[in-house]
C-alpha cells in the first residue's frame, strides 16, 4: 500500500486506496477524530439530556413545544421554552467547536497518511499532538479559506439574483429568470473550480509548513483541477449517502433522542474520517506529480543500496 502512496495514481486507484486505508487503519484514523471531536459531542449529549430530551425516543420539537403554543404558556411550557433555548445554544456551541476542530482532525489524518507513505506506523496520540502543535496556522489558514468560500457563495447568489431582478423588472420576467439561472450556474462552476484550486492548502500548511498554502495548492492542482473536483464530488456523494441513510433510520426509529444524536455524531465522525483520508490521498498524489517525489524516493533507495 505504501508503494501506491509513493507513485501517481488514476482516479479509480485513489478511490480504492482511500477505502483500503480506511479499512486497514480504521482504528487509528477513527481514534484521531474521536479523541478530538468526541468530547464536543459528549457535551452536546449531556446538554440535551439535562434540558429534557429523552435518551431513547423523543418527539419532534413541534410536538413538544410549538404544538402547545396556541393553549398559552403554563409553568411547564415555560420550562420547555427555557430548555429549548438552552439546547439551541448548546447546539450552536457544538457547531462552532466542530468547525474549529475539524481542520485539526484532518491535519492529524494528513500526518498519519504521511507516516504510512514513509513506511512508518502511527499512533493517534502522537499524531494529535503534532496536529495541535500547528493549531494556530491551521486555524488561521482555515478561517481565511472559509471567508473566501463564503464570499464566493454570497456573491454567487447575490449577483445573479440582482441581475435577474433588474432584467425581469425592466425587460421581461422570463428573460430575467433565464439569465439569472444561467449566471448562477456559470458562477457556481467557476467558484467550484477556484475552491478546488485552493482546496489543498491544508496539506501545504501541515506537511510543508507553507502558510497560508493557497499559492502552493494552486500550483499542485494545475492541469488537474477537474480530476480533483470530480474526486471530491464522488467522495462527498459516497459519504453523504452513508450519512443520510443511517441518520434517516435513527431519526425514524428514535426521533430526536439523545441516543439518535449520539449515533449520528458517530456516523459524522466516520464520514469525516473517510473524507479526510481521501483528502490526504489526493494531496500526496498531487504532490508526487508536481514535485516528482516518487523519483526522489527511487534515487534515495538507489543511493542507500549502493
């Protein structure tokens, strides 16, 4: 497997390698994410349980709170309102903490795959320490990338809408809608390609100490943008199907109970692990292609045997 990590791969080979890595080193990769994100999800479960959410089965918020609003607010209903607000604040905290810590877990997986690439074993504890030692560069560069993505999404939605409304109000409504939709599709494609060109920044920051890594990522994905985008789309579809299927079953059986949320959090860790391994695989593949790392390894091996 380390031979595959040290040579350029085709699209199918990268997918195959991703899932073989996940299978062979499942416990190590899963533990990286569980140790970092597990406490956050545990806090979420405790908050929900203490605010009255049933552990095994819970009705929807409409049935427990909003459905009773026409009858007025009794003391019990006021307590439900307080619990609902507290749970919502807890959920917001969990979301923000996850956004901050997720790049750290992805960095840990990058480091772990890098060690496998160098024919070394890894342990979750050491990998996590190494990832957290670069927390501020990871956080800062991830924040910058997030702002760029948000800006493109905002512009991608606002620009076609405004142009469509202007054309629709001055010329023709149908024409405005058509032009607005076409502009939205065009901007979405361009934005997706730009995000893809910058998407490997984290590997540059963590592995190469090159912050913010956007320029490095731009060079790594040169002439391979569509391949990179397609790979991310396929992996996202696979992880999305897994997450949606299991989440749908748990919500159907247990509603919004604490146990259902715990199961969904574990599934989220699983799918994040798969995506993180896929990210590491394509990063090292692009790095090998761009830098000729496979040739360097061959030269080092030759010099070592001579």
